[in-house]
C-alpha cells in the first residue's frame, strides 16, 4: 500500500491571505490530487498544523480548507488521518480543543479521522504509530506507547533538537531523537525544511509560505508500506522570486523582451547590481508590474555585496531567528537560555500570523 504524506499546510497564513489560499489550491488541484488519482492512492496522513492560528480561525479560511481539501478528499473516497499539531491546538498543555475537532466534531466527512491522542493504526499489513503534538496532557500515554509498541514506523508532529526549522536555522531545543531510536522510520511534521538524519525524516511544508522558504524545494511524500521507501513529489509552484537587475549586462532590447508571466501573484525581490540608465530601470520595473506580482521589493546592491547569495537578504525569517538567538547568547543570566530561545521562537512563529 502507498500512503500520501502531507504536513504543515497552515491554512490562514499571512493574515488569511486570499492570494496564499489560491496558491495552496493550485498545488492541490494541479499536483496533489492528480498524482493520487493517477497512482490509485487512497490513503493520506496529514502530519499536523492543518491551520495557522492556534486561537481562532477566520470563517473564509475555514471555508477554503473545507472546499479546497477536506471535502475533495471525501468526494474522492480518500481516507485521511489528521494528526493534531501544535498550531491546531488552542491550549499548549492539552489537545482536547483543536481546530479539526471544533470544525468537524461529530459531523466528520466519510474517511476523516482526527488523531488527537497517540494511537496505532493499520495501513495495509503495516502497523504504524500516529503521534500528535506531545504535551503535558498526553505525555505519559505517548511515552508509554513509544516504549511498548511493536510498530516499527511512527508518523507524528514532533519537536526534536538538532534539525532545521528553516533551511540553515537549526533548532537546539526539543526532545532528543534517541527517544525514537527503536523505530525503523520516523516521519514528522513541524519543521518546514525537509531533512533527514538517521531514522528521522522531517517532511517539510508542501509550499512556500515565507521568504525563509525561498530556494528550498517544497512538495509532499509517498510512503510505501511494503518497501518502506519514501518518494518525494516536488511542488513546481513558487510564491517567492528573485531577479537580479544589472544594466551592465542588459540593454534596452533585452529588457523589452523579458517575460515575467510566471511572476504573477508572487512576491518579487529585485536586487539592483548596477543602474546606470534610469530610463531602462523604469522600463524594467514597469514591465514587471504589468505581470501583476503581489509585491515588489527593490534592494540596492551598489556596493557589490553579492546579495543574491546572502541569506540576510534572501531569508528574512531565518535572519530574524538568528538575530534573536545571538541576542540571547549575549545576555549574562544564570537561567537556562534554551528556554528563552524556545519562547522567542514560539513567539516569532505566532507573530508571523498577525
């Protein structure tokens, strides 16, 4: 049996942006659902963080999630297990009040399974542990299942130390991955960068959500329960683009022939290396604006700082987290600084949705 794995979908990002909801829908309509249909895949595991906000959900966002994902899954006869992540839970110490239960509760669609407690589920002939966000309320049951299960595969929403939340931004707090060493394969949501170490595989989010995702290939996975192989299916759609402008190598004819159609509805950074001819630059920007991007940010690189390769420019979220961590490192206090790092990381994550 083959099972589709998707995680950290975060409906409602960027202040319930309709543009991002449309971008998400394009991925599901043109990539995710067609692949499942072409390959006769009828089982899906969502590894947590279905929605963006922990405290509430916008009515339009709830409708978009239902119309663009939950209902289409049911109409296609898919069996979907939704593992509850930290963004899905109102409280931090219990998962009892969570987005999926509050939105659907007793009126779950056919094939919808909400996993808010650690549990074991059979997929074909393979028994798997499904592990939601581990918190105070479910910690004892979670540890008990981890220690006593005979399952060799775990799917969950875990916070493990030493993995990258975003590309290049390593999280140094969380549980040790050795807790899950008994499993042959551990797949997890929570961190948005796809990475693997040992038996642990962070699957990453399926699409770009912030500039921290720029240049980091997104997509979803297929897990074969017989061979236990993970296959990555890339998402070809981009939300963030970068263009280098240098009229030392461009001329008027080159600019008039540029095609920015693939930048429609995206965020664009124009990194200006050389702007010797203001008219040419205005022509360039005018042509880009006619492609209707969501936003254009112009960054001057007249000091030849090679900003197109500089993570301070390309990766805003990573840069912010790095600054926060360096600030904490400089503070002369006797308390555990990892707790401060974790608090600031959580606070920054919540601030992104404001």
